[in-house]
C-alpha cells in the first residue's frame, strides 16, 4: 500500500509555493499591453442616475476610456442572472429585478458600479474615477429585510413592489400547527443570524485579455468555478461564444463561497478589453471587498417547537425573513430555501415541520452562499432551540438531545432530506468525554472563586453537502447539474496527470486528490500531478463549494481510475501472456499474481502509446474520463462543546476549551481535515463573538474596513480538541462526507449556548461583543433599591 495513500497525513504539496511566496495569483498576471480598471461606485444606497460627465476624467494623462452602463447594454451584454428558480407558496415565480453590470438608471446599494475608467496605471485609473461626475437623485432606502417587507417601505425593483422576492414554504403547516396545539410544552425563540463579510485573504481580481485577430478572450480570475464562469459569461452575458473564451482561475487565496459568483467587475473587464483593445486588470482593495463581495447569512427568525410530556419533539414551526440585498446573486435564492429549511430537522426525529421563508430586496450588497450557506442558519436555530427548550423544561440538555436523536438510517425527514448514515449519540459521547464534561462543575466552581462566570455550550449539528444529485436539484429549481468530471492521463513514461473540474483555493486538493491515486495504483505521490482551474485544460467542471470536491470530485476520479485500471490489466495480461483476472497492481508494478512476472507503469505507458503490441482492436493511449453524479447529499454531523469564561465586570468572553467531534466518514488526509475544521471553527467563533456587517437605516455601510469589522485574531481562538467518529457514507465510492464547512456550521450555537449558560440569561444575540454580554448580565441583576 502506498505510504502516501488514504488516511495518511501527507503534508500539503502546494504549500511549498504558497509559503515561499511563489504562488501565482491573478494579480501576479502581467500582460504586455496591460491597462487598469477602476470603478466609479455609487455613494448612495438608492438613487436615480441623472447624468454622467466624464470629460474631466478623460482629459487626464493616461486615461484610455470611461465606459458606462448604457454603452454596456447597447453592446448587448446581458443582465446578471440568478441560478436557482424558487416558486412562492401561491405558485407564482420569484421576482428577479434586472441587474446590469454597470447601472443604467438606478443604483441600489452603496458600491453599485456606475462607470469604469480604463487607464495606463492603477493609480491613474483610480484618480480619474474620482473625477467622473455622476449626478444622482437620491431615493429613500431600506437596509433591513424585515423592514423592507413592511407596507410603505421604498421599492427597489418594479417587478417586486413590496420587495418580496418570494414567499416560500416547506413541510406540512396543518400537521405542524396541530402538533404545536397539542404539545405539553411549546418553546418560542426569536433569533437574528448576523450578516457577515467573507474576507478571503486574497481580494477578488480579474485580468481580461482580448485577442482581436482571433476574436478570442482570456479571463484570469479569482474563481471557485471557472467553467461555470465561462458558461455564464458566454450563454447569458453574451461576452463571447464559449469556444472563444478561456477562463483561468490560477492560485486563489481563499473564497469561502464569495468567489463562486460571476460579478460585474469580471464582465466589465472582458467587455472593456474588447472596447479598448488592451488587456484590462482590476484588483479589489479591502474596502471595495467589504462593499461589493457577496455577504452571507442575514436572517430574522421566529420559531416555535413543541414537546410532549416526555420531552419528545412533536413539531417545529419556523418563520424566517432572509435579506438578499439589492439583487438576486447566483445561488442567493437557494441558500435560505433548499440549503436552509431542508436542514430544520437537525439530528432529531421531528414528525412535523413547517418552514416559511420570505426573501426581501434591500439597499445592501447582494447576499449569497458563504461558508455553510443556509446550514449554519439552520443549525444556529435548531441548536439554540434545543438548549433553550432544555432550560425552559428544566431538563439536562444532553439528555433532551439524546432522547430525540435519529437512531436508524436511512431516515426521511419531513423536509426533503433523507439522511443516509450517522451515529449522533456516538458523536455526543466522544465530544463529552474529550471535553471532560464530568469535570465541569469543579471548573465552574474554581472560576467562580476567581470572580468569573464559566459556561458550557453544546451544538449537535448536521449538514448536507457533497452538492448534489443533478436530477434532484433540477426538480427543485437549479439551473445547472451538480455532477463533477475527471480525466486520468497515464503518460508514456508512466507518470499520471489528473484533470479535475473541482477547484482548490485553500483546501489542499493537489495533495488529497493525489493520495487517492497513489492508493489505487500504489505509486509514489511524486509521480502524480493534479491539474485544475483552466477551461482550456479541463473539459468541464462544476467547481468547488458545498464541500463537494471530496464526495463528488474525487468520486469522478475514482470512476475514471477504474476505467484506466481495466485497460491497464488488459494490456498487462496481453504482454505477460496471462489471464486478466490474474493481474494485480501493487508495489508500483502491474504483476501476474503469485509470479515474478511484472511490468512497471512506464512499460505499460510505453506499450499503450507505441501501440506495437496491444490486444487486437484496442485503441492506443491510456487516458480515461468520467462524469460522476452523486445519488444523494452527504451528511456530516457532529457535536461541538464550547467552554467559556466570562468576566462579569467587562463582559469579555474567553473561550477556554473547544471540542469538536465530527463524523466525516472515510478521511483521506487527517491533517488537512483538521485544518479545515480549525478554519471553520475560527469562522464560527468570528460570527458568534466578533463579526457583523452593519448598514445604517439609510443603507450606508458602517463596517467598510478592518477598523469597524472585527475578524477573529490568534488570541480570540483557543487550541481545539478534535475527535472523529466514522460512519461510512454509502453514497460514494470512498465513503467520504465533506468537511470544508462543518466548523462554520456547528460552532456559533455552541459558543452562544456556552455564554448564555455562563451568564444565566438566554437573551443574547450574535456577535456577543463584550458590551452586549455586559448589558445582558446587567439585565439579570435586580435593580438596586432606590436610596
Ligand atoms: N477531505 C478529506 N477527507 C474527508 C473530507 C475531505 O481528506 N472525509 C479533504 C478533501 O480531499 C479536501 C478537503 O478535505 O482536500 C476539503 O474537502 P471537502 O470537504 O470536500 O470541501 P471542498 O474541497 O469542496 O472545499 C469547499 C469547502 C467550502 S464549501 C468552503 S466555503 C471552504 C472550505 O472548503 N472554503 C475554504 N474550506 C476552505 N479552506 C480554505 N483554506 N479556503 C477556503 O476558501
């Protein structure tokens, strides 16, 4: 067996270039005739554009062009699309307002692009952008989703006069109402899931290259899915026919979902490159990123859960308003519906569930999938509810969870998902043992003696990833299939190249993908390379998001490897004059079992490509492709336990211990999986304690820099204890479940449940800043008697 195969903590092969500063990112691309783009952006949340005067900007040295929305539309560039159709409960289609890459008449959020300046230098373009004089007629604005749906709120799009994009439902309302009416206890909860900015380390960037002679475009861009970008740019935005457009996503420094979408800037750079005959580069700065990268979350929810006298859940009713911002971004409509409400069953046996989701337009940047996408919102609701219910009923919260855990699989929930495998009690046991829950009372008492409040918080999360069976998502409104492709090329010298439609932007695919090849063909990992991120090299792919690259992308590789194996065995059997069934692959060789007759991979490769001595009728060459469409989602699940100490005088929370017990099925690389969990938990801690995008009532962005938006820093996160449980996923050949989002999904409720346990009140919202925690503590204290 290969020493770098499945289950080995192989060091990330890509890190040599990343940690030595040799990574090649989009902004590193330099074309000979390169010019720079700078966008003129609306300072208003909502306004009519009544005039654009570019004369001063155009008069500046080095300014090549100033281009505007009407010109873009005049050239036939299509509006930005949303990829998932949602139907409201009354049967009407969702209301999609037109979104032009450069605004034509109306701007709808601060940062909405109105014009673009193309100039010889980056600074020259930026300076000239300041000189473009745009006349606006300001309109009233609304920034909160719930406020946007109130009568009399300003309307963003004529197609949705009440700002309602859709009013969607899932589950059985009558059955749920009946369950709640007959429940022994009903627990109510109002929650806000705070809006987040994704903040990948590398900001978005694009370099567009137009070759006039060939009428061909190349786009280098920070994309998580270059093939989908090419498809959409071609089919919907009419930038160029697909065969005349190459999209390359080179090294990408993180995305967390925010680089799935095809944003206005990439479209405009391509178009501007054609208009000016120059290569056009744009790289976002951090302020622009806060203003224009799709945000995440932003839900307001009211929920009620019913229990019988023994503490079994009988029904769960959820009303959520999702703020989708000014326009419907690519996956925006799927996130609060099929990625959120389908997980409302959590890890629990709930006979009746009903969810109603109203999606609202507001004068804020579009909201879309951000690490976890819908599933953190569902988990936060379900797990805050379970803890709240236990507190209200005066029962042990772990016992309440256990009593309601789903125990046999497959399990069909009332909200579409059919869970295939899991061991929820086992995850909880592992987490409790690792967190030393038994020793908590002593630790709490010790903290008390130091004047600190200590609390323990649980979160038993489940998520659906490995996105997704194409037929199923198609029936639910998706505009694309969500399979993945792979090509396995054995070269004449016996080395192997894997071409994959997945895209790695921090997940270590160059290592883990090679590990499964090393395992299968028992070869040194050095002989294997992974090729991704270029539409000229890889025929097609659906990209990376929804923790799908393991369960779906690697399954496609397995399928293609099976085909290669079959051909290799045929070649070897022919050459070694043996029966095909006697051929085995081991020790880096292809052998006749039980004999010393063997061929090296280089000999097999050479035989395939010289074709001098192949079985009759066999095609030369050794290269196979496969498309893999999953039969189901995968369902990673686990229990997280967070232990905090709160300083009652300052409200400062310290996470003193964090335990994650996850079930990711088969693990390919434990070290990479741990890294993924660490990163996800840090993001979850960020959401729970520190991060929030804030718009004021008029839609001005108040958190437009790191001075106002607080990311978790090293001293905000603890050392983690990571445990693994394993139930093999029956839905894919490797038995894997995705791990890329779990930490961000499971963590926030664990943190908030811990703080509310410490301070003795449930009345606390995210981010639980010291001020909020301190104020919550004050509310628990009896008012001082008047002197
Ligand atoms: N893996 C494994 N064993 C498993 C599951 C996964 O060894 N049982 C490995 C995989 O082979 C892969 C990595 O872990 O190398 C993550 O795999 P997977 O869970 O399939 O997730 P994806 O590769 O599809 O990555 C997407 C996921 C998502 S949706 C977000 S958001 C996210 C995340 O990954 N964004 C990230 N992790 C990120 N990590 C970094 N550094 N940067 C981002 O932008």
